[in-house]
C-alpha cells in the first residue's frame, strides 16, 4: 500500500553518491507512481557535469529502457544540444519525476502529467543529484522541471531564456520541453519554435564557455 504522506526522502541512502542514490531510487515507493511503471529511470551522465538538464518524467521508451531521454523527445534534445554546441556526454540528464505516469488508450500507454504532490515527493532525488554534481547551470526543460526547481508552480513565459536563482541552483535556466515542440500541429511553427529552443540552448552554452 502506498502511504500518501511518504516521499522519496524515506528512501534516501545513508551514503550519498550517484551510484548509491541510483540504487536506492530503484526501490523507491515514495509515491504511487512506481506501481504502474516498469522501473525507476534515474539521471544519467557525468559526476563532474557542468550542466544538469531536467526533463519532466520518463516516457514510454524511457520506462522500458530505464534511461532518460532515449525516445523521440530525447532525439530532438540531442539534435538541439548538438546544434547549440553542448556535448550531451558532458552533461547530466535527469527528470523531475523518476517514474513514467501514464494511462491506457487502446494498446498504447499515454503520458499523463505528474501532479504537484508527485513532483514534490520525487524531489529529494533531484536535490541530491544536484548537490553531488554542483553544476554551473541547471536547465529546466518545461514547466514540471521549473516547478521542481522553484518549489512552486511557475509559468514558462515568466522565466524562459533567463538565468535565475532558485533553491535548486544559483543559475537556473528555463526553456521549453522538446515534447512540446513535437506536439505542435503546424510544421512551420514547429520549425520556428525549434530555432527558439536552440537559441535558448546557445545561451546555456555561452554561460558554460
Ligand atoms: N520526456 C521527459 O521529460 N523525460 C524523458 O526522459 C523523456 C521524455
Ligand atoms: Fe519514488 Fe519518484 Fe518514483 Fe514516486 S516517482 S515512486 S517519489 S522515484
């Protein structure tokens, strides 16, 4: 049974290293989301990464692979990072919520937005990842990641494209989520918004350079 008052904090290991956190997170039951997911998808990347990228939650492919951003959104992110001159292998990539939340539609599993209480329950993993890595920049991809970073609901347009101080990092950068680009119905608009996303990532790259 899941107890709604628990959070990931109840599952943190005594010794805090990335591998110990990853191991502990694989058994997390800090909210109900573990019940319908295949596995925990923990962050991935270098311990000495200068930039941490935070997505929302794993998608269908990530849930099956056990790795963040390996599906369609991840491929778009790869392409945009490469265009902006950011080496994905030199970054650390994670999610605000570490289990895939979904609902069935026919035979497919459709992404379902995590609630604020799930973002909050999962936040101890994120906080500890960032405390260990101490990156120069934390990049929030979309509103769920930004909500986790600010510790409150925020609107993308209020912060997009700027470095701001949050409880998570002195240099928190907010931009759109690659999945939001994939959902745009119009090809022309999609191109335009993709360019804007790459421009945002270039600002991150200049800050790192
Ligand atoms: N979308 C996310 O926010 N994270 C992933 O890992 C994949 C898709
Ligand atoms: Fe734990 Fe986060 Fe998974 Fe909830 S979503 S069970 S808090 S790892």
